């Protein structure tokens, strides 16, 4: 067998493999991408719930249409997850120790207006880890270190941001746990540990996950009168999760 010495692609010496999970990040930064969070949450929630789950990505219009058709036929229970990611933990100020996330106002307003009447239908997913080093320190356990906010627990209508970016700041205090949303500060009524989704999914009292038919009806009604850009915003970084039944 012949061997060829590869030419260096930069002047920097690459780190030794196996020493740090951050080495696997090809971008060279330690930040966890939202796609990594989505895929890991998908795997770990399936393991937690011990139920058959079907996850639908909702990025493209045709993808959404097919997902809705399939989810209708699968029946059972369903919910949406809106994934967020953040590497920023505040070291000073009123929210010291909190992890800072950003949520686009129009998207939040659409979600709250549509699902305020249907608890456990749509959750923001906030991981209290933002880097591959964090993930390593928690031994890869994303779900035990992540939190959910049910959009039905956010005030309706959502107060304006007062920012040019039109993004709300969400300060997650994992110790309490609690979350404050600004610019006009308000505390969310509940912050749910992601691992508590097991209890919600197993609830047979009528307070658990909504029926797929109820969830899809509300979603379709929300989008019928919106243009393509608004529909894309509604589904950005979102997944539809169905528990067939």
C-alpha cells in the first residue's frame, strides 16, 4: 500500500482527536447548531417516551403538505416544537446566570394567537447548554438539561418588543426554573422541564397532548389567510411530532 502525505490546509495545527467533542465541529467554533439540537432532541425524546413517534420537518411547502396529510392519517396525538439555541449566559445584571435566547415577535404572536386555546400543542424548546463542551460536560444528556415553554402560557396578545430587530429576549433561569420575556418584561406562567413531557404524554385526564386532528385544524386555519413568507416564518426551526394511535 502506498501512502501520500497530505498537504497542510492551513498554518494551524489541528487538535488531537478524541480529546474534546468540540473537535467534531467542522466550523471550528464550539457552538451547537440548532440542527444538532433538533436531531438529538428527536432521538432522546423517543427514548424518554418509549412511544412510537414520527417527526416531520416543516421547512418547504410541499414538505408541510405531505406532513399534514400523513399526520391526519396517523391520528393519535401530536404537538409542535419550536427549537431555539443560545451560547450566551449572562454574568452580570438583573438576569445574572440566565441563558439569553431571542424569539422573533411576529412568529411568537402567530403561535400564541393560534394555540392559546390548546395547551400542550406548541412548545418553545430552550436547551440550557449551548456548546459542544456543555454537551460533553452533561454526558450528552440534552433532555434533562432543556426546558419547554407552552405558547398557551404566553400573554395574548404578545407585547411588542420595542426593538428595531423585533426580537424578544428570553432569559431562562434553569435553577428555578423560570423565564422572563422582554422588552416589556413578563414572566411566563410555567417553565416545564423537557423530561416532564413523559408525564404530559401519559396523561389520560384530558390535560395531556392534543389530538392530531385538533392540532392540525388550528394550524391550517392559522395559515389559510397568510402569504408564503408568513407561512415560512411560522414553520422556521419547527417540527411536527406525531404519536400515532
